[in-house]
C-alpha cells in the first residue's frame, strides 16, 4: 500500500434523520421488536467524545486506522527485506565472528512529539499546535518506522501508560521522509 492510498475520514454527528431511516426504525421495531433505532431518531445517532468534537471543530479528518495498519505492515515488510539483503551481504564476507552478529528487523516506535528528534514539516506542526490549543489535555505522538520513518502524527487521550493500545487515539497526519513537501506560506 502506498502512503497516498491511506484514506481519511471525517468525524461527525448525524444531525438529521431522513425518511429512509425513520421507515427502517419503524419496521425494525414492528417486525423485529428492535426499538433502539426508533428511540434514537431525532437524536444524534453518533455521539462524539471530547477529543472527536475538538477534531471536528478544527475540521481535521483522521486517517482510516485499517489503512494505516496495512501501510505500516507493508512498509515494515519492505524495510525488513531490504535490511536483510544488506545484512546477508555483510554476513557473507565477514570473518568467523560473524555468527555472533544478529539481524534485527525494523520496528514502529512511538515518541512524544517533544522527544522526536527528526524534522517535522510545518503543516504537521501547525496541525499539532491547533489540536493542542483546542484540546490541551491531549497527548501528541510521532509514530515512525526505524530505518525508514514515514512518520504519523497521533493525537491521544492521556493514559497512565504512555501509549496504551486501548485508549482513544487517532492518526491525523502522515509525511514522507527523508524529504517532505508541504510548506505553509
């Protein structure tokens, strides 16, 4: 998967219920005895968290998580193959001690934005500042692949564990390394 194939999605509330949904709600209640949809008509069908509301107010779309994970998996496989080929060439010409040389593949790492040591494009920094100003309680991270970064900006709700997998978090930006485009004028 290419970086350009990662889809974005808007966070939003369904403000109006159309006639089709009203009819479905009535039939589901009458035929199936399922009344939850009918009870929710006239109310937002999707309720947003505070972080989601902040992103929506800022008109920031999130990257589709399934696409991000597919991209990350593909990148990690490609980089592992490239690293392995280079390691095998070095191993083949190494002396007898080469048997003690281990091969380690690349891994996706997570750094708090303040601790990330690589350049971050201006458009990403601007988005990070917007988010932090609107929702100061959030945490911002950069998730990148060792040996071939293609980093992601991640916004999350604070948790006692720095990057706990079950906490609320969203991928909000990605950029290509080592060179990137997209300056703010």
